[in-house]
């Protein structure tokens, strides 16, 4: 983590753009470090907070497009091989595909603010070949919310921006819990509707 902080401190907006793009391209980089630090950097350098947020959203969309393109061009082949090697996984993978196709737009928008799902949702969007303009619109909204939250917290806290990491660790399990409950509710509702339809 220290090398990320040093690199962003030394190279400013260029480094920030690079790290955010790479994180949204599904590389394991901590947004809870990069984004608050970007906000703190805006204070120290005198750059407008809005400018930093806009640059971060553009970087997020660029990284998301990389992950989306990988999923679009080769994701299904990877999943097919997984199902060939592990036939028991076929039912779960196919169910996930169907669910995502049905709720693609809302999945991308909401998925952008759910830890762990945030970046990999682009890969799923590519696999299911979601309409590109819809994907970009939903991603823009979700990325704007997430980036604005963490960057603004870093901006407000300034030299105490590392406190955001503590808030993130405390809040991510709460967010994940809500997401699991919502997904379970939707799935159960669909199963009940199918049972009623068969009667």
C-alpha cells in the first residue's frame, strides 16, 4: 500500500487516473486507499474537488471498458470450459446468466457500490453482451456515486484521509449483507412466481 501512496503523491492526477483505471479493470488495487488519497491530494494541491471526481469517473469508465471487453470477447469460452470440467457448476452459472440478463441495468448500477462486486460486474456485463450504451450509463451513475463518496471523504478529512479505510472496513460488511438480503428476496420471489405459474 505504501508504494501506491508514494506513487500518487509524487505523480498526482496522472497516477490517480492510472490506478483508478487499473482497479476498475479488475486488478486488485484498493479503492479505499486510492480514492480518499485523491481527495486529500485535491486539498493539498488546490485542485477543485469536482475536477478530481470527474477525472476519477472517466478513469473508472476506461477500466470498466477493458474488463467489459475481456468478458465480451472471451468470457463465455472461459465459463463453458469451467462447466465442461465441473458439470455441477452448469446449473448455477446458467442461473446467474439468466438473472443478470433480466436485471442487467440495475445490477451494474447497484453493483458499483457493493464491495467485491464493484469491478467484476463489468466482466459479467461483457459475458452477457449487455448493450454498451446501457452499460456505460449505468456504470457512470454507479461509479459517480462510489467515487464521489470516497473522494469527498478524503477531501473533508484531508490529512486524516486514512481514517476512511477504517470506515470502509466497518461499512463494507453491512453493504454486503444488505446486497445478499436483496438478492435472496428477488430470487425467492421469482421462484414463488414460477411455482404459481405451474399450478
